[in-house]
C-alpha cells in the first residue's frame, strides 16, 4: 500500500484513534518488517472500537501482537 493510501486508511471516526494511527505511520511504520507492515494493513480493516481498545491494551487480539507491541514501544 502506498503512503497516500495508508494515510487515508488511518482516517477513522474516532479522532484520538486517527491521531495515534497517523503518528504511528509517520514515526514507526517504515521501521516495520514487510510482514509487520502487511499485518498493520490488515489491522486497519478492524473496527474503530476494537482498534482503540487493543491499542489501549484492553483484550488485545493475539493476531496483531507484533503490531500492538510496536504501539506500546512508541511514545505518542
């Protein structure tokens, strides 16, 4: 997915989620491996409510553990 499409996919209905995802793209995405980037792209297909809960550490989905670990390491 090119950078423009990726930024568009990070536009969400929840402002806080939009901000966190865009910051992640701008600061951490390039450092992910190809498989982690693909996983992040799949992650973006989930619902806003799930994404926000998982990023906050509430019942995270184990499928996305590598991506969620990157969120915990990031300082937003």
